[in-house]
C-alpha cells in the first residue's frame, strides 16, 4: 500500500513533538512492507520535493496545516490512503477531498467534541491511540482500531547519579518532574502548587520540582514560581535550551534523574508517561482521560479530580485535580522510594516497545486496509493485488 503520512515534521533530531516521534517510528517500522511518503504540517517544508533517509518528503503548502497541498501531493505520490496524526480541529477541507482518510486521532475529553465526531464520520478508518479514546468513540457510534503509541530503546534505566550530575540535581533531592509544552491545557500553575504543597508537607525532605518547559511561553510561570517562594526549589531550562531541545538519549537521562513524573491535564495519550516508566520512574496522572490508562500494575498513582474547567480555545472538558490528594500520592513515593517502583514501571513499559507495536498492530492494520482498498477476488478469496497468485 502507498501511504501518505500527514502530520508534524519527522526530520527534526532534537525536540520532536510526540506526533513527530510516533510518525517517524511508524514510517521506519513499516518501511519495506508498505511505501510511505510524508507531508509535514506547519509550513515546515518550503524547499519542494526531496528525499530524507529513504523517506519522500512533500512540500507543506501555504496554509498552516497544509490542506491546500495535501490532495495534490497524494495524487503525485499515487497514494492509496492518507493518514493524519493530529488533533482534528485544524481540518476543514480534508474530509471532503477524494482521499481515503485514516484518522489516527487523540481523544482527551468525555464526551469527545462534536466537531471531532462529525469529522470522523468521513474517515475511511479511525485509529484510537488510547483505551479511553476507543471507549469514548465507541459510545458515540464511531468504530475504531486501538493502536497505542510506542517508546524507543533509548528510554531505559541508567546510572541515576550520573544522570543527576548532568542536570545539576543533588543526590539527596526528591525531584517531581514535568515534561511538556507550556500550554493552558497542561495547567502547569497547578503543578507548581502541587510541588509547593508536597514540600510543605515534608519539611525534612528536600523536595524539588523540575519543569522541562519554557516558563516564559504561553503562560508566564516565572512570576508564580517566585511568588510562591519556589524559585530556589524548582529547576527549569534556559528558554533557548528548551526550544532547541535535547536528543532522545539525553531526555532518557532526564527521566532517570526524576523521582516521579507528573501530568494533570487532559491528554490524548501522554507519551512522556511511557518514556518515564521505561526509565523506571513512577508516574502520576489525573483520574481522567488517556493519561490514566498509563497507570497500571503499581507503576504510579491516579490523582482525584476536584472540579472541571472549559477555559481553553476548543472548550473541551478539563480536569482540575485535588492538590492535597496529589501531594499525598507523592508522599507514598517518598516513603517507599523510587526503587520500589522501578521494576514494575519497566515491565509495564515493555509492552509499548516499538517493534512489538509495529509487528502486532500496525502491520496487520495496514495489511487489512490494503486488502480492502486493493481487493482481488480469486477462487472466492479476497487477496491483495501485489502478491503472487498461482
């Protein structure tokens, strides 16, 4: 099958988005079994058609998400299908194009937005990236295939003392880590409140926070950090360092340096969660949306949701977690020690390793799509055209 991947750029070595990582892993994994090309979004390719590491890269177009170019590119590539890996709200034209559209989409709210459901009804196939999303779509009458994200081999337990030295973390510090963009839906100010509450709860423990984000971006976090008296107790990178990003090997070192990794926003999957677990670091998530799916087999804790908010650009339901419940859950990790969770975390993360995800999920799914898109009936059997028939 000839598949056009239509998502974030896949050629960035440092600071790739979660979508970039996933799309790159899929493209590499199915290479040789299916033919793949890529149109990056966000006007990332203005150089024209070129080949990068055996992957044909198409121009992005003039519109932010490239809908002005995708039909032309699919026609040139002779694509059998185009697969988007993105939230669906940017698309206004794709659904009405003469393309077989595979929607690999996050679902991060219950119920899903009506605009998401309406768009998915135009898709040839829908792929859910979480159990939460699969169940929510099923409730709305949308059939989907569950294929979760994977994690690379770079993410594994490493020498923690060495990792901490690299990030200037002292051996006796208990570090609550956060990895993610500074976006309103991530609710980082409340993460800071949780760090402060945990520190107040444990005056005998040197509790520190580590925000791997740009503290001066969408929400100005620096004034809050200073105002809450946490300026000396929260690490964060230089904005230029964060925007440039770190290679995957160094991100694995950062997760190894944490004692736990937290998110409290509504997530469509939460890739940092499985990256953290693969490094042996326990996780904390709200008891809501897809991030909660990551908490299994004693590899972390779910935080109670205290209230709800719709204060975001697309008006989806967002959790407001209970700060003290989060601090009490972190207390369990402080008392037991990170080492008590390491084996459980790494064992759970193994089921997300990319080779298994590709062979057990993506290859069978795409083979099924190919048979449906390019059927050949021979002696009462439906087969693919590209196989030898005797």
